[in-house]
C-alpha cells in the first residue's frame, strides 16, 4: 500500500523494481551512443567520404581519367609516355569528344595517325606538344625561379600567347589563353586558341588539377588542326561543302596541282558558295562558263597571299599570287587595291583550316575579282540574247563595228561608266526604225554609241544622280540622271531621245568591276540632234559633215557666178 501511495500503482505484482531501473538506463544509454556514432559518421566531409584521386604526373592523370582514353592511346602510340611522366607542364588536355570532332573535321582518325608515315606522326606529336606549356623561368628579386602556369593566375580580361613544347610563343606554335569576364567567373571565362580550329574552353571545375609538379586542365576542343595542303583543306575539312564552287573553279582552271603542292605556304582567302553566288547575281553571269581558263586561274591566285592570316597583326598592302595585284585589310574588311567588285568582304570567319604552314580563310560576303577586269569583259560575260532578254549581245555587236569606243571600254587603265542598252532595248529601237541598227550611217552610230559611255569617272547609281548632268563620249552632249520618288526603277536618264521616253536604269546591274561601272538601261539613247524616221525601212539621211556643206556652198556660189557671167555676156 505504501508503494501505491508513492505513485507506483501500475507496477505489476511481484516485480522486482530495483532490478528493472538499471536495465532501462543501460538500454537508453546504448541507444544514445549509437545515435551519436551515426551522427558523427554522417557529418564527415565529402572529401573524407569520397577521397579525390591523386596524380603523380600528366601521364598518370591521362591514364586514370576515363574521358582521356583517346589521348592516352595517342600518347602511348607516339612514344610520349616518358615526357609526360618526368617533365613539368601546364597541360591543356582535349577530352575524347574533342578528338572525335577533330577527326571528323580533318578527315583523319586515330588509326591513320598511329599507322601513318613519319611525317604524319611528327605532326601529330607536334599537335599534342602544342597543348603543353612548360615551366617558365621568372625573376624574383635578384634571383630566378621556376613557375608553372596556373589558370587561376590569369588576369581578368587578359589575352596572352604562351610558349609550348611545340614552339615559341611568338610563332604559330604559341598557345593563346584569353580570360574574359570578371574575377568571380571562375574558369568558365577562359578559352584556349591555337592557330586554327574553333576556340577550346576549359571545362568548369576541370582546371589546375595537381598532377605531381604539373597542372592539368580539361578542354573541350583540340586547339590546332592540320592538313597536308590547301587542296586537302578545300576537299577534306568541314569547310569543304561551303567552298565547293571555289574548289571546282580552281580545278577547272588547272590550279589543282599547285594547290596540292606541299611547299606552297601562305593564306588562301577562298570565297564561299554564297559569296560567289552573290557576285554572279550582281554581275549577271556564271563564272564557270563566262571565265576563260586564264580568267579563272587569275581569280584563284588573286585570293591567295604568301602572308599567314593574322587579323591582329595585319600587313598592308599584301601582295597576292597574281602579279601586281594587292589586297588590303582594314580591320573589318578585305578590300582590293588593284581592282575588285566594289563590295569588300567582311565575312571573315575565325574557323580556319590549316595545312602545313598554310591556311584557308572563307570569305562569306563577296568574291574579289582580279585587276584585269574591264567594262568590255563584263559586257562580254553577260548572257547572250538567246538565254535572256537582259543580255548585251546587240550592244556588243554594235561596239565591235565602232572600234574607237570599244578600245576605251577594254583599256584596264581607263575609268569608265557604261549605260548599256539591253538586247530588248535594241529590238525596240529597230522596231521603231523598221530597220537594223547596222543600217545607220557610221557617223550616226558613233554619236549614238558615244551617248552610252562616260570616260574618267565610275558613277554608281547614287553618285550618278548627285553628279548630274554627266558628259558622254558623244561630243559635248550630256545626260541627266533623275530620281523617281517611289519609282521602280528609281533612276531615269534624259537629255537624249528614246523611242518611248527616258531610259530607266536597271538597278540590279549597278556593278563596279575593276575601274568601271556598267548600268543596264531599257532604251537606246539617241542624241537630240540626230533625226531618225519612224516606220518602214526608210531612215532619214544623216546631216552631211561640215566639209561637205562648205564644198556644196562653194560649188553653189561658183555655179551662180558662172550663170551671171553667161547672162552678162549675152547682153
């Protein structure tokens, strides 16, 4: 009863209470200890739970990393194990995906490298060495010390080329490291760029991994591509599809053997398919059919220089492989100092295919035409009337009969503006006359054709309007160019007769070629003082030359005096 009074009324009868209490405390204490142990175990750091692997050298790093399998096989096959085991580098190591993209771009493979000739193996060895920056000697006070490059030490917004195991920093073998962004962007703002290929970036959390005395960095691309010759770049690289037209032109021009020559170095600025199509549309002809083999050869050589491409250290002007023809790089565009389409190319892309000491840079805005271009060649290159109504066959035929004007158009030293009537325009004139243009007198033809040429200035469509009126080769006769607000075409030429009003400029043919501009017009321009009869085959006789008029006047006076003398004698 005393126990019940003490509050133990729920104890089972006959239980030994002094023995149960110590057992409970023991069980509780054991449970608490177990929980504490579990808590301690779960509070270990990740490094303690999953210790990071340690690497004794660059080769050890490559060997242990599953994403470096391709590089390890290349290192083993090229005999670079000892170098990567015993020497110290800041190594920028392409992963398996990077090598796969390289093999696709260059048309080669791991097997072809390892089984290739000594030249190919040497270039592959150089390629791997290109990714290894050796220890540098740096001054510290009055002494010298060794320093191994760390990505974390790169200054923000810096760009510097470093010496590699392949060569000096101031040559093609310098590895360019660029740090962008700000101090908190980590390694994601660092790109690695060789002398070709796409920029390679250092993967996040994959930089400055200690490997003995070296540091390893995993990068997303191979920093240097290589090819045997220019022709290999044109036919085997990722540039091949967009350079197909240029390659076909080079082959048809007999340039293939030259482009296969392993001793030819420099840069080939190859106009891509879109650039050539644009120029052909502007000029109105097909290069592959309009160019002679000599013209096509000149075109290819005009796009090639002996100077390596480097937009940050430009040499101006730079001579091309075409004699006395030069290119100029103004920081944003390539232009021609010796003649071009007048549409400089600004589409220079930084993906560059490299051969041994040579490179191919695609031009995507325009193709540069060689210096030999003249207005006459442009006219000849236009489609004939049998293929289009906008050809110049009739105009060319008329000029060939009047050689003085034709020579002016074919002189590469002359600056010329040509207002070229289309074949449709000539057909309209002949329909008006009821006779052929050739049936006109030579004097009339000279005056008419002279109205279509301005010497000394190349007028584009806009400058033509500004400079109006402009002189022509037809003596003192001029033409006025007027803008038609909202009209299409926007410019008309007046100051001369036309069977059906003023002549309209066809704006799409406003093309600068060499030193000349050729505009297409839809009417034949007739000087205002030249009288042509409409209809039938009859054409009004041309006004006689001045000397003929003087002679006739002299004869008339002589006859009159003779008649007066006869009358006086009879009286």
